[in-house]
C-alpha cells in the first residue's frame, strides 16, 4: 500500500548501524497520503506521496 500511484516511490531497505557498528535490517517508508484526485474529469481516490502533491503533479478534487 505504501507506494505512490504517480511516481511509484515505495519503501527503501537498508541497515540500521549501532554505535558499535553492529548491523540489523531496517526500512524507510515513503510519506504516502490517500487523496481524492481529478483523473479524466472524475474524482478518484489515489495514494500519492507528498513530494508529488507539493510539486503539483496531481490536481486535488
């Protein structure tokens, strides 16, 4: 679910590194909102990341 319908931005994976340099897995989730958008003249509910909302790639309904 945490994937942008406009740009496809999703979760990123990496390592959590402690002070003693022991590594464990971690995840960075993208900031995705559920938004009503205008698509082909009708309003549709989409999941859109906040960077797409701020840049104006999506017109809100």
